[in-house]
């Protein structure tokens, strides 16, 4: 009977190896973008609606009395009745119809 002295071959766990490479790559890129990458300028990042909002905030407003005292506004008031209190319901809501 022959005695064989061979070391058992270790198989490489590819899933574990790929997971470790992924984690190391993720940490490397996270550290690079957090600490070493240049930050973008704020003017480039702003979308168009925010630039339009900035233009709107710089508008000078007129005195509301100038609009309220015009003849055209007073004519519009004659077409609209003043607000009134409507029907608020029955005196006793548990009373049958």
C-alpha cells in the first residue's frame, strides 16, 4: 500500500474575493470624492428655474393703493357682491327630515 503525501488544494472563494475588491474600490472612490476632488462652482449647479426665481425676487413692487384707487378696479367691484354667510346647516342635526 502506497502512502501519498499531497497537500489538499485550496479553492479560491471568488465571491468573497469580488466582495472585498468592491468594498475597497467603494472606500477608495468615496475618500477621493469627499476629500480630494474639486468642488463644483455654485453658478454651474443652479438650474434655470432657480435663476428665474432670482430675477423675480428683484422686482420692485408698487403701492397697492395705486391699483385699488383706479377707475377700472372700482368698476370691477360693482360686478361682485360682498361676501355673505351662507346656510350653515340645520339647528338640530339629529332631527329627521
